[in-house]
C-alpha cells in the first residue's frame, strides 16, 4: 500500500509520491527563539520526527530541514528589555530548544538553517522578485506585490478581498496585503547592508530562501503547525511560485494545535505550557505518547487526566520491554521483521499517518506477546507461541526507531492505559 497523506492545498488525502524515486525532501518551519519552548513546539517537532522516522524505515532517503528564526521583532524586543545582544539571546534559546528536543528524543534535522546565516540567499531571492515585477522597494523597505500573484490565497482558501479588513494599512505599500521581504532598520536595531539600505529580512522570505537553497525549487513536503497556513505559508507560496512558476512543495502537511481548557495555547493568551516545566513533571516518553495520542491534524487538549492516561501507557510499555529484553545481537536492529505487527503498523501509518491506530497496533502486539508467553489464545495469531520472538523484535523496532520511545524506568506505576 502506498503512503497517503492529507494535503492542505487540495484538502484531500493523496498518495505521497516522491519527486525523485527513493528520496524525499522535507522542510518544516521551526521556532522563533525568544523564549523557552512550549508544548506547541513539541507537538510539531514530535509529529514530523515520527513522520521522518517512518519514511526512513520504509526505505526512503529523507533530507529533513527545520529552520530557526533568530531575528525578528519579538527577539529584538526581548533583547532590548533584558539589555542583551540579540544574537546572544537567540543562541541561548536555540540551545534551550535543542536540549528540550533531545530530551524528547526528537532526532535533529539534517540541516537547521538560521535567518542570520542566510542573508545573502535572501538578498538574491528578493532581487529576483524585484526584477520579475513581483516586489518593489519603498522607503527602505521591500514588499511583495500580492496583486502580481493571482493565485494568492490558494492554500488557505481565502480571497484577497476577504483579508483586507484584517490588515493594517502601510503608508509605503501599494496594497494593504503587500508584505515585507526586507525591513528598514529602526534606530538601535540589528541591521545588515543591502541594496535597499540597512535592514533585516522579513519573516516569510527566510523560509523561501532556505528551502530553495537546501532542497531546490520544488521538494516533497512542507510542514508546520496549522497556525502557519495563513499568512506564513501562503506568503511562502506566493514568493516561490512567482519566481519559479511552480509550487515549492508537492504536499503541505500541518499538525493541529494544542488546547488548554478549550482555548488555543498561545503566548498572547498567557496560557503556554513551558516544556521544561512539563519535563520536570512527566517522563519524556509519556509526553511523546500524549502528543501522538490524537490524529496529527486534529487539535489536542492538554489535561491532567490525559497525562495520567498516557503516563500509564508508557509504564506498560516499560514493563513489557523490561520483561522481554531484546538479545544483544538484535539491539541494533535496523529493519522490521515484516510480520503481522509491522504490516498492520504500516497500514495505520500509510493512512494519513494515523498515530492513534499505530499505537493501538503496538499495544495489541504487546497483548499478543504476553498471551503467547502464557500459552493463551489471542487475537493476532491463532498459534500463540509462533513467531513471538519476531513479534517482540518488531515491537522493539517500531517503538524505538519509528515512534522514538526510549525505554527508561517510569516514575511510578498505575493501571490505566489506552
């Protein structure tokens, strides 16, 4: 069965077919580093970590790029408030993000470009947009001319006219929806030299420049949180397609947001859950299981009861691994055995990366292995003792290599589970 995923562009579940046979290029929008990471950052990172792990387990050569935005208004404001150099502040919170991801067993991307290190590719991209009539300089700023791109709004399914009331007019803009590619430096702000005067890149252009530089004009998957669909990803498409005549990515995959008591988690609402605080309260594996417990496109509601349930599931996994220690010769297993469990796991993952169904396959496999060990009938195989060693190996492989669940002692034992 081919892998199918939901494409935000078409609003359909479609076959995920590599542009180049056996290879995939994936670009995911990473954090803006002005504060500690929160649970929303973790959800996006874990979702795409598992997707990348699975594609590699299926034999695809994946080049995974996740960027760091290390200069923007929020970073500059925070640095000014703390009387710190903005670069030092960005480096500090980049390390904090990377350390938190490491604790969650999120594998680092193949490339992690930063806005401050991509200035020349950004200049080149902007110059070409100006030369082709899709951008213009005005008052030391450079803007993308949205009216030059008739397909604007295709990803978010919004018309240009519908978004105008939500926009603040700009005195040096030709159209209210035109967005900044290059921002003129204000007094005492960080700035780089450019053909348009000292300034810094706009938010959207950095991702277009980075993805083109590292993955080419068109790659397989562009990902990120659903809050980035508009305007960020919409603007990326406008920039890239205007220049190259084709969409930058074949498939657009967006994870749902984290909610707390029915409200979207966001810094503006003051209800964010600091990831370091959560890692003090819960095992990293329990947090991973929580973030994978809902379909990745859907919102996920954080609650104490949900964490109690997923903590119990992690404890059950730990007990299983402790009582079924994998032989040393198999501890570096790099491919599944290809048995019933792996096939069912693939069926779940091939159906729009259905994480909850994939987890249920794992726990069914655990029940099967436990019953087989007790020589009792079970639902996965009519002959309980047959193939149990391979089944255990596949459970190890799926949990460790695809789901990214590391096996460590749980804090305490309880009895709830999926």
